[in-house]
C-alpha cells in the first residue's frame, strides 16, 4: 500500500520517520476520540471523524484515566514546549 502525505502525532507532532529513519516513517498509534466502551454496537466508526493519529506517549496519557481530552492535551503539550 502506498501512503500519501506524512503521518505524525496530532497532539505533540512527533514523527517516527524523522526521529528513527525512513523505515519507521508513518508508524503511529490511532486513538478513538470517543472511547469504544461508550459507542453502541450499532455505531459504525468513521476513521476521519472518530480516530486521531497519536504517538505512543500521548496515547498513554490519553488513557491514564485522568479524563484529559485530545484538545486539553494539545494545550498542555504546547504550554510545556514554551517553557
């Protein structure tokens, strides 16, 4: 499968290809914006609106149980980068 474009974490911007070399380009985790446990069985997941590519570190933070949203984590990461 040929991929078009460039995939990086939509929270912090981490890019596996830039960090580890081209053989790791476009490797990423995918986070369900609405937890699967909250979606009814009849619901069909739309990959465009229901999923977001994130690095493993951001994915872990989103699943810590602290209830942080993607947008809240983006703000936190941006704030920490400005320090």
